[in-house]
C-alpha cells in the first residue's frame, strides 16, 4: 500500500510539473524595444536659418572586444534635429554615481567638442528624439 501511495504521489508530481511547463510555453510576452542612446563627441553642428532645426554630427567611439588586436573603431553619425526634439543639459553634482542635475536646453546649446547622448526615433534612425548634453570631459 505504501508503494502505491508513493507511485501515485510521483505521478501527480510529474503531471503537475508538465502542466506548469505547458502553461509557460503559451503566449510569449513581447519584449519592449528600448531606445538606446548613441554616445559620442559633437564634431559638427549645422543650424537651419530661421528655424529651430538642423543636423548634429557625432563621432562615435566603439571599444574593441577583449582579445582583439588593432585600432578601435570610430564612426561619424549624423542626426536630423527638428522642433519636436527635446534637449536636456546634464550636470554632475557630486562624486557619487547618479548624482546629476538636469536642466532644459535648446539646439543653440550644442557645440563642437561636447559629449552628447542622442536617442533616435524608432522608425527613422537618423531623426533625433532627445539630445542630452553631457558637457566637455576632462582629458586624462
């Protein structure tokens, strides 16, 4: 009788685990497509006359992977800026990570040599949605 109860308990356990596993395979949740920012140094800023639009060219520095030899890659990317683009100036307040102050900015605050983080529109990769001005970094 004891053997029968043990086998019955094992059968119930396997049935339950198969049921839970099958429930997990149903609808897969869609992953959110995050907007990754392009980080780089501003190389060129061109502002259209009489409008708050233009282009920003950024030099993006790609780090090489461990074990790879050769020079690290640099790439220039140009983003279109329109009146709907949001600008923000990020100011570090302390030595601790994450202590930042954010202030509103505009297209005229972007200058050559400044570090920026640009988030592009989902459909158009070269249309800037938000631009964070990180400032000029100190050379090491």
